[in-house]
């Protein structure tokens, strides 16, 4: 499976760029109050994506700076910027504890199982995981193998996985304005 | 404030779980500029409400969603799903799949709309309103909008009126305003019993909304329309009209439930069409409104 594609590069660059943006709410929405039901719901929705990205990032033993930036960008985008960036650090600590307790295989199986129930979620997760693997601008054999395995665990056929990661040569259309 | 083109608007009354892929496809075929959802998205469960947000997020035309009272208990999870879906749509656009435009939440917000007849301000009123003179779900409103009483709501709505730069205003709300009557056929009269409370009002409209309308008019604004739902039409053998013209304002109750019905020709999907552009035979009315059903092959009846 080819991972160093224009699409994955674009996704990586975009998410790293997003991580540098201020953590202001996107789309004109309000920030969820610290410890509120809203914040908990947003974290619950993001958690499987966050865990998958974390597991891919630490596959070689540690989470590199670029990988953390990419996770931060994904967090910002998929939570509409409604949750403070510091919460991501707390989430990472929780995920590290779960990894230590259960092991990487068990956590990958659990998170892929959770994401595989929705085809769109699964496909987005695979694209984001590929971007994390490419975060340091190179893909080694272990990372390629891991992404290939992830596709399988997420229930994405190989042909579809290749299609997902290779499309995307069009220009970026702007978001339609809506006041 | 961004200005949204909105000559042609489709108003979607209480959804209550009745929204499917045919809606996403057909509304883009119809060429509407904007979809306005007056709330009550799900069937009552959190799962269904979240599912509705997920489906609406695949819209190919812009949509504004005002939460209804049925959405209130699940507001946190609906907001989380909306945030996730919005982010996903951004990423899909990034990688070359621009079709998905999706929805945005509204409530205590103002949106300037451009039409061929001039600009107007759409003011989205208090979310989760359910009438009866009370401020429903004050905790949820406080956390999400910083408002927890009718008085605070009136203040916020008046501020939005003051900030509007257009002469024309249209309000969108979940429940309609107080003051339009309490008889069974009136647009927002109470259609359910309240135990032994014989003093309960029959006019179930919301006071903050009626205050805001009155205030806007007193400030020299032209309130072209007030769009809402909540009080279902045609329930229990009673039928309310869809519209009422009163003191220069057109009031619209868009709540036909269920909005998708089976028919020998296929599934019928309800919406209320609002045209703000001149040029039709009804061009003397700036606010032209027509109630419609469509099936998947666009045979209107």
C-alpha cells in the first residue's frame, strides 16, 4: 500500500498547520465549558480517533514532535475547536495508561472495532492514521505494514484503501460562506 | 458577518427522525439556497438525534439548524456530532470531495441574507423553546448560550434586533410567538391537556419571541416573517393552517409530522418553500410561501 501520496501529504500538512492555529472555536461556535457535559461529549466522539492516532504515533516507541502536532491538528478540526488544547494532553496520558495496561494489540483491536461500525468513520480514521505515519516525512516498512493491517481491522478492502489514499489531486474548494 | 444568498429557502418543520438520503439529494436538485430547520431533529433518543445530525451533515446546500425541545436533553452529543461532521467535511473538501456543505447550528444568532429584493436579517430565536411562558431547559441554555430566563432571552433578542443592519427581519424559532390565539386552529395554540391546571393558557406561544417582534417593529424594522414549528399541524384530527398574515407579518407553522409519508407514487417529503425573490406572479408579495411535498421523482402535489 502506497502511503506517501499527494493526498496523505496534503492531509498531513493541513493538520500540522491546524495545530499551529490558535485554539479558537471554529465555525463561530462557543467553547465547551471545562468539565461540562458538552466537553465530555466532544471528547467521547473524538476519543477513538485520538486513540488510533496515538497508537500509530507511538508504534516506534515514542510520539515524535511532528506526530504530536498532527494529532493536535486532528483534535482541533474534529472537535470544531470547542475543547481547549490542554485537554488533549490529558487524553494522551489516559491513552498511554490504557496502552500500558492492555497492550498495543488489544487497544488497536478495540479501537478499530469501535471505528469499523461506521464506514465513513473507518475511512477517515485510516486516512488520518496514514497522515500520522507520514508525519516525519518518511514511511518505514513497519509503518506501512501497520497501516495495511489497520485497513483490514477497520474492515476496509485493500482496493478501497488504496483508492482512499491516492485520490485528491483537485484544488481545495472554499467552504461556502454562511453568516 | 458573512452574507448568504437566500432567494429560495426550504423550511423544514419538526424532523422527528424523518430525514433520509433522498432529502439530501432532492434539495440540491431543487436549487434551494438555504435550508432552515426549526428543530426537533430526532425521534427522542440520543442515538436517533445524533444519527440525524450525521445525515444532515451530508447536505449539499447550506442548512441552519435551530435545536428544538426534543433536542435539548441531547444537546451536548448533538453538538459533538456536529463538530465532528463539520471537521470531517472540511477534510473531505481538502482532499477533493467538495459536495458536502452540511449544517450549522443557530440560536440567539443573526444571519444576513441577500436576496434580489434586498438584504434581510434572519434572527434565530431561543433554542429548545416549547411554549407555555417558561424558559425550558435553563441549564442547557445557560451552558450553551449563556441565557437561562425569559428576561435574558428578551434582552439577547433585542440586542440582535439592534445590531441588525437591514430594515427587514425574519425570525426563526422552534415554537411560535404568543399572541396569535388559543383556539384549536390557531397556529400555536395548546393541543394537549395539562392535568387539572384550568388556568393554563391555550395560547402556547412564547412571550420572549412576541416581545422581540414587537420591539423590532417599534424600532422601525419590517418583520417580514416569523417561521417556527413545534405545535404539530393535523394532529388528532385537527388541522392548523400553515400560514397567517397578521399586522404586516407572515407567520409560518411548518410542523407537519411525520414529514415523510408513504404514497402510492412513492415517499412524500414535506417542506415549506419560501421565495424572497421578485419575478413570480406573486411578486407583489415579497415573502412568498408555498407548502409542498415532493417524492423522489419530484412530482409535487
